[in-house]
């Protein structure tokens, strides 16, 4: 399923002026306090994570440490109270909620509409935006063109964020409900592309190649699979071959899906292992794409270029799954 909106990590900010190791010792049981840059910590943290910013502001300190933990903020606070450590805390507060939205096309056009709908204020993207927003009701909305099913780096975000003075749950519900409308506005059309990827394999390892295809579709968040099933194609007169068809509904152009298909046709050593054809509006998408004038380029050379790009965009976990499927593919069927 294509993910267009997700929440961000919760942030708990604790300030202490006391030089007492007990507070840090307790927090270290939930993770590891470090001197990580706070902006990088926010950008890389998952939706379910809690970030604890510990401000050591005592005499001669002036230090900030960051902790990432799966424990919710209330669990951390309850434990500090139950461990009788509250006397070490001078001030505690939470940061505003964070929402990340994926858009494609003209992001500025969609961001302007979202700003109008939510009465938001534009702000330069950065973790400081969350601290300038009202804690009780505020939410900061960030934008990216990248898939939301993997960690994002600072470079993945649009330079502009929106500060919205509404509760996190209200903003999240609104954006999820209108995500497709905003995406259509950014892309300049309400129409997505309905395509079909056809898998042909002389070695009859359709299941393996289907799993490779779905690893890429899910790992890169390419779109929604509307249906799949077996069929037959006429290879030549009086001869038909089995084909497995996967119907894909995607905001991406046919050329981008063909690049993924071409990348999956080849192993790392440059040998071809499957035939993946892409059809859009009933027509086969050519492998040359917009490089028609460069047909002299070798098909496998282009495929290996696309393959490197594909694997480079996968998360480490997804890349590991893809590599395991490649290893299975290398083993000859018994």
C-alpha cells in the first residue's frame, strides 16, 4: 500500500542543573544517551520512537544529550517519578507533534493549499520549528518526495515546513483523509497510471521473481497492487507461453516502472534471469525509454545502471531481503 502520511517521533525535553549521574543512568537503561545532532536524530527516528533531549544546564555544563527509545514519553516520566528522581529535574516539556507527508510533482503548489486548509505558517525545515510551536496544540508538517517506509535523511525533506496551531491528531486525520487530493494537486492531474507488469520465465521460477518484484514495489513504495493472476501470451503462431500478470496502480510514469523492471531482469554479474514487460494503456513500454536516440547503448549495461540505483534506494532491511532472494535465484532448481 502506498503510504503518503505518517507521524513522527515524540519528543520529551528534560532540563537539569544538577550534576548527578543517577538521571543519566536511568535514561541509559532505555537506550544510550549520545551527543547526536538533534536535527539528525529527529529526521532518522521512526514513527513509534520517543526522543529524550536531556539539557544539562548546570554551572560549567551547557550540554545537550539525545536518547532514542521505543518507550512512550509517559513511561519514561512514570519511571522517573517511581524511582524518586524528580528532584533532579528542573523542567520538563514535550515538543509539538510531527507529521511527514509524501508528495510528487509540484510540491509548492500542494503545500500552499495545505497551508490554506490548515491555516498553517510557513517555516524553514528544522527541528527548531517544533520548539517554536505551541506545545499544547501545535503540529509541524514536513514534506518529502521519498518513500515513508524507511528512515529519511535531512536531504530528503523539502526546505519548507508548516507550523499548524492545531492538535496532532486533528492534523494527521485531515492529511490522511485528503492525501490523494493533495497528491493529485501536486502532480497536476487526478489520474494515476494503471499499468501491468508481466513476468515470463523459461525456468518456471515465477514465485521467486514475483517476490523480487514485490520487494521492489514495497521497498520503494511504488504504488498499489490492484490484482494479479495467470494468463497466456502468444509467443509465436500456434505457441502460447504462461505469464504472470501484476496490475499496478501508481503515481509514477511508465518509464520509471520500466526502469525498475529492467533492473530486476538482470543479476549482479550482468546475466539475464527473467523477462519483465511493462504495459501502460495497452502498449508495451520500451526499455530505451527517452533514450531512443541511444539504442546503441547495451540493454544489460542500462539494466545494471538501473539496478545499482534501485538497490541504492532500498532500506538496509529491504536490501537484505532482496539479496537473500538473489542468493536463492543463484541456486539452480532441483
